[in-house]
């Protein structure tokens, strides 16, 4: 039986991906920063709760010890993420964005992923078929950002797209250097979640499908790729 850790899993895409993975027969750990909300979500899903704040070294190290003590890990889904909107829930554009704002987004979306992957790497390497799924976004696509025909071109924010572009490169570099792993980035689509102030146009059920699909990548499946439910996404 495959054991999966999903970060940022007490709501939204993480919660729904966990639900679908459990329904497919996997053992799922919910990595949640808030233990009370996490416990409620775990009970609803029949999942295992692991308190996990991806921005905190000690929290991540403790989560590794907990999962190692319970048997190990096969699949890591790096789902935890923030968009970095203003207090009135507006997207912060180039004229308003500051280095501190960018740093805050990167701390979760980029440094948090590296922190979690570094900590869990020894555990994943013990698996016969280790898989990593990095939840990215088409907003991280440089090709789409350069095309006036793409909605990505018209997105006004700076920090979030930059963080996802960085995450895409991290995905490629880890995949190149860990050939026994299957490591891919996914684009769930514009999904109705708290992250975007519930402005998304598709359901979490729809958005989670590509996460779940790539979490179940076989040993001969792709690695170092960037995928949506419709196929490869241009870098």
C-alpha cells in the first residue's frame, strides 16, 4: 500500500487530493499547520494527521520522525502555498510589490518546498518507488506569460508567478539528479479556493485530479515534467 504525505491539506486542493487518494486505496498523511483544523479534516477523511509548517525547520523535522516511526513514505505532494494578496484581497502588482512581500510568498512556495524535500529525501529514498508532486501553476510558465493570447499574460501579480517559476526549475533540477524518483510539477487550473479568494472557475474536485494522477505515477512514468489535466504545460 502506498503512503502519501500532502502538505497544506486541511482544506482546498490539498484536502480534496487527499480524499481522492484515500478513495483510491492509499494511506494519506495530512500535513497541516493548524493541528485543530488538521484533526477535524483527518477525522472527516479517515486520514492521519501530521502537524507540519513548511516554513519551520523544527516542525518539518518532527514530521519526518513521526512518519518514519509509522513506517515510511512513498509519495510527497508539495501542495502548501500562498498567493500573497493584499489586506483587501486584491492582487499586488508591480507598482506596489515589495521585497518583503515576495519573500513571504517564496518562504512557503519555494523555500518551504525545498525544506520539506530536503528533510524527507532520506525517507523517500527507502521507498521502492518514490514520487514527488509539486503543485505549481500556469502562472509560472514563462512561455504563457509572454503570450498576449494567454490569460497568464494579463495576471497583474509578481510574487506568486515568480515563486511558481522557481518551483518549476526546482522540479527539473531534482528530477535530473534523482533519476530513481518520479518528480513532476502540476497545474491544477483556476480552482475555487481560499488561495485566490474563491474567484476560481472550476471545482476542487476538478483541480485535484491532476495532483492525484501524478501522485500515482508508475515507475516508467514521466519525470521532470509540467502537466495539467489537458497534458504538458509549456515552460
